[in-house]
């Protein structure tokens, strides 16, 4: 009864939509500089009656959902397959699919909708969502009302498809000057509020492998309290790591090498810890860099079973909390290859603890909220990590999740046959 009542209430809240034409303008106009908040345009509201009906009683026990509230079924709001969600500091909830994009705001009756067939990138910190055209020739920003395009006249270099990696990594990172940074399969790109600047490996002086059958992936870390940026390279062949070019540092407009503790270093992931600690996955181990003393310290993962045919390859995920609890996920190589099994650990005060055993690779995600909650989400469950163990919270078919600026968890799930939006119930 509680779920049905919540559904009716929140379906009414989302009973109107603003539709933005799919056609993007042929003549680009420059957005405000990145340090200027975007202007709010007057919107013409076109009422659209949602076709969704209140969800029928769920086979999932209500007590399993007591941490969350149902906002609305969203099948009728956005077409296509949901690819991601971004909850930004202005209260916007951006839902992107392979066919369109919608922006909702908590407690607001209207939603903004646009349609496209482009490659989804993500939302920035300035009220815009970005997509790249299928042929890579332009990148476009949507502010909920209108599109702005950037092509070769605005510094954008056409982004060709890659034989191994996705054309672009999802999401942006922002420095203190308001520049937004983007990693692609070929290079690193920066938008300065007026135009795009592209940094290929030769400009960054990041060495590439000479073999045609080897490819380089990039990891990007923008320091949140400065304009410093680190870029790492990792070389691959046939799904296995074969080396890497180490780390390059961008500071005061120049690129320079950061000395790494090992040669031919594959840099798979980087993350900020405390104000003076940077964490990096280098080859098959975890390292900490002290920016004050300019020293590296290794935290090798625990040894695997002696009878196991598995070995560590790289770190594929590196979440770090504000008090430096780390939960890295390592990919494992075996007789069947290096893209089948993985294992996640927690590192706290220098001590390792394995989480949930060795498993097959899946879209598992770890999120740290500022309320000292550690969320662990898989495609079939929502859990919290408490006192060294995983505690089940709800059994839900999770599609995508995000935390808002208050630390509240938002989820898009397949719920009782419908794609639906849920949020965490907070006090």
C-alpha cells in the first residue's frame, strides 16, 4: 500500500514535460565561460500526460525497500535503454539513454526532454549535459532548453572510432579554474569555457608502444583543489598489459613527467586521497604518492592461494573515501584470459580485507557518502559495507546509480516490470 501511494503521488509530480526539438542548431553559439553560472531561460511548458499507471503490488517484500522510496516509473518519460544517471549540485537529475536525455528536479512538476542518437558523455558542474556525434565530428552541450555545438571551428578534433577501447570515457572532471577535462581513447581534452584544447600523447610526451598490435589506454586525475592534472598510460596487447608510459603532469600550462617507482609503469587508475596523497594502480599493485615528501609507498595486494592459477593484472576500480578507506578492485589473469575474474579488497589503516570472494567481472560499483555509508551495488542487489562485512539492504535489478551533493543515493532500477526511479529515504 505504501509503495502504491508513493507511486501515485510522485507520478502526479512528474505529470508535465517540456520537449526540446531534436534538431541541433547549425551555427554554434558560445556558452558562458566555465566560471560563470549558466543563465536560466524562460521555458514554454507543453503538458504531456504520462501513460504509466501506478505500479501493481510488488513481489519484493516491502520491508526490503524500507531504505528507499519510489519516485516514478520512467518508461513513459524517456525512450530507449538507460545508459547512465548524473545527479548534479544544482539539484538536477539527468537520465540518459541511447535515444534521448531528460532532466528532472526533485519536487518540480516539469521535466525537460530532448532526443538524439549520439554518444553519451555526462553532465558537468555548470548545468549542461554533453554528447558526441556518432562520427565523432562534434560535441554538443544541452542546458535543458537548447543545444550548443562545438566542432573543428571551436578546437574540437574529430574523434574516430578505436579498435579496442570506447571512443570516450564517460564523465568529466573540473579544475579550480572551471576547465572541464575529458579522456578519450586517443587523447585528453580540455574545455576552457570558449573552446576545446586537445592533448595527444606526443604533446604530453607520453610514449606509445611501437607495435601496431598494441594500444594505450589513459587514466585522468584532476586535482580538485588546484589546476594540476595527471595523466597515466597503460599499454595493451590481446587483452593483456604489456607495459606503460607512466604519468605526465599538467601544471601552469606545461606537461612534465612524474617519476614513478617502477619502469614501464602501466597506470590503470588514479584517485585523490587526503590533501597530500594520490593513489595509483601501477602494474599489478597499489601505490600511494606523498606530494609533500615526493615519495611513493607500495601497498601490494594480499597473496592469492598458492594452488590458484590466477594472478593480479591491474586495478580496474579505485574508490577512495575522504578519510582514506580504499576499496580497489583487481582484475585477475588465468588460463582463460584476463577479463573474466576479479576480486575487491578494502584497505584501511594499511590492512587488507577481501570482500565477497573472487567473482566474475560485472558492473559492480562502490560509492562513499559523506554520512560514512559505504554502498556496494551489483546488477541484482544493494548492499552496505559495515564492520568489515557486506550487509544486504534491498534486492533490486539495478541499472544505474548516483549520489547527490547531500549524500543521498538515487537509483534507476527494473522494478516489477518497469524502469523506475528510486531515492534513499533520509532524515
